[in-house]
């Protein structure tokens, strides 16, 4: 495989290599174990959201048991409920190491057979009594790469951790990825993001990254504390912002503009829900425009 072919493993990488803003959305399959009516409602709402987003040229990342909660397998949901009229090139499933190796490789075989062009492979949250095929995600990516060299693979970075070590992983050939997603960041942690970018420049890392931003629905203390178990949540700062009457879309817009001020143009929006996702997405874009006008 030539260097040019490595750079363009499918549609996602072509978009990531282009200059300019790129908004993607992370969605979650329905929770497993729902009753028939609840499951059907979740399917309808989620499928509508995916169709609208992909119809507007927005990529959708589809999670695998996010934040420790059991979800339907994302491939099963897609193949059973979306049909063939939604382009697989605009949907990027996520696979964690929280499965047996046999299951993981069969999953990738099915993914390729269904026409998907990219797969994000993460370690996943450690869960009790859950089999883990490898202790680190790069090991699974290497197995997948040897099986399907043309499949675009994504990894994971965390700017909240020691940046020289994190960026060092990206510099290592064993990382075995074409792009990476980051842990959730906010406009209250731009110093960590800036340090991460500076280290990337110092080590000469040019791999495209997609930075995670989060839609906080409110300032419920219990919810924020629960989320804080999975990623750093600026709880005090969020409470102050919500107390002034700021809408969730405005808080999300502040984070996106904060990242843009650092030169980051590729982001994924997380926690938009399952119903009316496109509306929240659209209102966030409007909030960005409003904040930009206020800043002019």
C-alpha cells in the first residue's frame, strides 16, 4: 500500500484532511434490555437522527457500551434498522476491547461486509466480569490492520493526562491509527488542550484529531458527579454558568469557539440525546453564530 493510499482510507479521512470546520456527532445505540415498546421508540428516534445528520453530510460515531452502560450492539442496530439507504461511509462504529478476540474479529468481518470504511477502536471503561481481548487498544488495532489494511482506524487521546506521554503514543508506529478522538474537553480546560497541541508540534505529529465536546443538559449535581467518574467535568464552573441562565447550546458553543481559537476545526459533539438531536445540533450552530457576532 502506497503512502497516498494510507492517507486516504475512505471518506472520513478525506474530510479530516481538508481544511475548514468539521462537526461530527457521537450517538449511542439504545440500551439493551428495553421493553418492546421502549426499544421501538428508541429505534425510531435514533434512526431519524442518524438519517437527518448523515443527510446533511455529518459523520456519526456510534458508541459501544458508553460510560459503562450496556447498549445494543451498534452493528446489529444499524443493519437491522437503517437499511441500505443510509451511507455506511458516514457512520463510524466504535469498538472497545471489552469483548473476546473472537467476537472482535468477527465484528470487523461483519463491518467490512456491510461496507463501513472506518472504525474507532478504544480500550473502553473497565467493567467487572467483562472479557477484555487486549489490555490496550493499539494491540487490537494491530490485529485488525493486519486483517484489513484498507480500513481506516481511529484511536484515543486524553489531553487531561501527561501530554508528552500521550503525544508519544501518537508518534509510535505501534499506535496503528489513522486518526484519533480525544477525551471530552471544554472551554474551562483550554490550557490542557493548548499544551497537547504544543507537544504535538514539538514531536512533529500530524495525525488528524477530532476533539470531544459535551452537551450538558443542566447543573444537576448528581448527574455531573456521575459524569465526572468518566471524564473531568468542570462542575463549579458549569453551575455558575447555568445560574446566569445560559442555555446548554450556548455552553457547548463556547467550548467549540474556544477550540477554534486554538486552531482546532474538527470536533465531535457528545450527549445530544436520541430525540431531536438535529434540533440541538442546529441550535448549537446558531449559538456559535450569535457568540461570534457578539465578539465582532
